C-alpha cells in the first residue's frame, strides 16, 4: 500500500465536484484524522505543500521519505486510519490504490523477487500469508492494459 498515493487520492477526492456531500464529508473526516495524527505524532512532517500541490512528485517523495524516516508505516493507529480512508473511497468507487501493481499486507517471506508488473488495477494482492521459500513474481498484467503478453 502506498500511503502517500492514498493521501493524495484523498486530497483529490475531497476537491472532486461530483461527489455527493456525504461522500465528501466522510473522506474529509477520514483525511483530517490522518492529518491530525501525523501532525501530533510526527510534527516535523508538514503536509501543507502536499495539500497545495497534491500532484507534485517532489512533494509526494518528500512526504514518503519523511514518513519512512520516522517509521510511521509501523504506526498501527495511522495504518488503521488509512485503512478506513481506503474503505470509504472504495465504498464510493473512488481511486485510492487502484493502480497498485502489487499489494502485500502482513506477508512474511525469505525473499521477494519481482520481474515485471503492469497494472491498471491491483494485479497481485496477498494478505496474511507466509512464504518460507520466498516469493517470485514473473510477468504480471492486470486490468485493461495496453501491453499484453505475446503467445
């Protein structure tokens, strides 16, 4: 799960004109909960520029690096709030992590090897699994992709 992309998607969804007021309020409330927790626990991380320029790759990378630097992805409460936001966005058929490629959650493996992934949709989703001999994904294509395997 790419947390920064989910936060960016929430920012975009909050601004989306076609959203009904209930959806907009639920998304805004969930996003504000994430923002409040980040501001409280990780006060040096400033989301303001990301909010102003959600499409800015440099801002997305900056926030991602800052979240990694403070081990925010190990924060169970933050991950729970993000999961809630994803659930709300899925409820209203809004893109949260729809172009994921590979989505691993609570997976233990001795190694992970990914050769190639093309996705307009999840592609691979694995939850609550253990692979003592490791994971090796070959070519994976999903959704309506322009590239298709030859054969």
